[in-house]
């Protein structure tokens, strides 16, 4: 499940684009709507990438717990460490 709704991503993208414009950090060579859509797509893809990372970490933690006969409490403790490690391997900035 994504951490932001579609409308929240829309507003965030608009704020980012407006900030860039107000600071003269961007000059449009295409229609502004195209750039806005690209920003939204990048944000959405990043959230999906993190969701996939979370799924992979959960599966890895459960596999480790099952191999060692640990309970679900151990999975909860392992999750943050495994997520950091896997994110670093996949070059994902959290």
C-alpha cells in the first residue's frame, strides 16, 4: 500500500514544481503539464520501489525466522536492519 494517495502525490508534485519555478531552478522546454506528469511518475515509481523493498524484506525476515525457529517478535526486530541493508545493496535512499 502506497504511503501517499494519488491526490497527495499530485499536490506534492505541484509544490515541488512551483518551488523550482519560484527559485528559477527550472526552464521549460516542453509544456509544464508534461513536466508535472514526469515529477508525479518519478515520485510514484519511488514509492512503488520502496513497497517492493518492504515486501522483499518481510519475506527475507520470515525466512530467516523460520530457519532459526524464532517468533514474529524477532521478525519485527530484524525488519529495520534488513531493510537498511537491502536498500543499500539496491542503492535505494530511504
